[in-house]
């Protein structure tokens, strides 16, 4: 489901969710059933948003699955990240910030993580929302933390995007030589991964 979401193959995702629903009925544990049902509804909301363009229905579904006050699991954080992305796409940056100000520190303080991409995903979106509010110093601090996390866990996940964002933020606060180095690193990553769209964006910046 996650792979199909990243690939934006929503037809295949719908078919996979049908299989997931069959598996759901065979689970015995109440906890497992509740968590897997939440996982399925999360992806159905993604389809509503991305494929059907039913933004409010998607938001309503997601908001019924988790609250900012009681969130604690990686699944909760991922669902809240999806809510944040919907608000970002609607340019409702203040609503986004309220989410990421809560979940980013919680994820950072978790000692055991099943999904190592969760912190980079949430951290990048948090920095992006801070950037849109022109809070460049704090956004840069978050990006530096994410970059350190990638190095610590030997991850290349979104490395080009992280370097690119770092370059933009350094440029905004006037550190031009460091910004140029970050942009060059982003260009190198995008060349290696053959990511032409992000390569062009970075070269322009």
C-alpha cells in the first residue's frame, strides 16, 4: 500500500485495499483488527484526496481516525502527516504548523522506530511549513536535524530534497557559499537518481 501510494498508482491501491479488507475479516486480535482497519481507512482517504479530489471527505475520514491530543503510534503520526499534507496543498499553513509542532518532537523522542522514513518525511514537511511562514532559522534547524538523522541511520531517503531545502533556507538567511554547496549536493543526488524534475528545480534555484 505504501509503495503504491508513493508511485501514485491509485487503481492498484484500490485493488490492494480490497485484499486488505479480506485479510481484516480473518484477524482474531481486536487490537490488530482496529489498527489494520485504521490503516485501510487511511489509504482510502488518500484515494479520496488524490484520485477523487474529494478533499473534505478525505479530511473528515482522517480526522475521525486520530486526534492530535491522543496520537502516539507511528500509524497515528503517518495519518496526521497526511492531514498536514492536505492542509499544505490547500495553503492552510497555520493548520499544518499545529500538527507538526506536536508530532515532530514526539517522533524525535521515540527510541524505537519501525519506519525509519517517518522522521525525514515529517521533518521535511514541518520545515516546508516553517519556510512558507518565513521562519527560516527554525526551518533550517529542523532540516539540519533531519540531515543528521539520515547520516546516523545511513539513509538516502529524500536526500536530494533535504539538500535542496537546506540550500533554499541558507540562501534566504544570506549564507550563500553554504547554500551553493547544498544545491550542488542536491544536483549530484538528482543526477545519480535520474530525477529530472527535481534536478531542473534545483538548478533554477
